[in-house]
C-alpha cells in the first residue's frame, strides 16, 4: 500500500514539474507580412514598436516586415494618417502560421482654422505694395530687360584686366624669366598641349582673315 501511495505522489510531482516547465517555457515566433490599408493598398515604412521591450523596427518600401518576437510581446503599429493598432503576438500569430498582413484604418485629423494675412496683418501696407508694383506689361518689355542683362555680361567679359590681374600677370612673367635665367626656355614646338591648342584654333577658324 505504501508503495502505491509513493508511486502516486511521485507521478503527481512529475506531472507538476512538467506543467510548470511548459508554463515557464517561452514561445518564439518569426513573424512576417505586409502593412496594408483597409482596401489592401500597401503602406510603406510603418513603425512597429515592441512596447514591453522598448524596441522598434519598420516595414520596408513594399510594406513588408519580418523579425523575431516572443509570444508575450505586444506590438504597436504606427503610421502617419492612420490609427494606432496594438496587438499581442500570441493572440494574432500561431507557431505553425506566423505570416499575417496588418491592416490599418485611416485616421481623420481635424486641424484648427488657420488665417493667413500678408504684411503682418497690416492691410494698408499690403495695398500700397501691390499698387506700387509695376510688372512688365508686354513680352517686349521682358525682352528688353533680358537683352540689357546680356549686354552687361558682354561688357564684363570684354572689359580689360583689373589692376590686380595685370600686376599678377606681369609678376608671373618676371618670375618665368628669373627661373629660366642662364638656360634656354622651353620651346612650345615640343609641347603636345600647345599643339592641341593650335589644332583647335585652326579647326575653329581663328587664323582666317576677316
């Protein structure tokens, strides 16, 4: 009789230990899917927050997400223009099927009325500025303005060198003479760059008589 009682006690203890071990065992999921609208349109870059772990990730440009979690994790899906969605992993996913598309509901945001006034709300200053503005009346006026700018560019391009530039060029010439003093200076006839410039000028017709 004592042996039977001891056997029953050991059996109960073994079952209790097994149940406790199963209860304490963590379940892991490798979840994946797409973040979509109510009409099955893709929502890219949805923020996915693991609330109980202070971790976060997001879906990619295709709305696809894929990462490991525990069964006790709580997920928060957040996207601009959509309502927040909170889900528990163990309630949504199954170990045999951990793929699930998450659909978010569109959220309507009511903004406060915004009144835009020009010139810091001073209507008189705005009125004077509008009346004083003299826009070009015809295409010819705009053409004259553009031609005036082109004339200015031409004058600047063909203007003589400034005193600073002239002084720099003169000093460069003196330095070259001092550098080659007592020896023959280089001859451009053996300089390939000079020949390239010559052929370019010849091709452009720079040596033709006017």
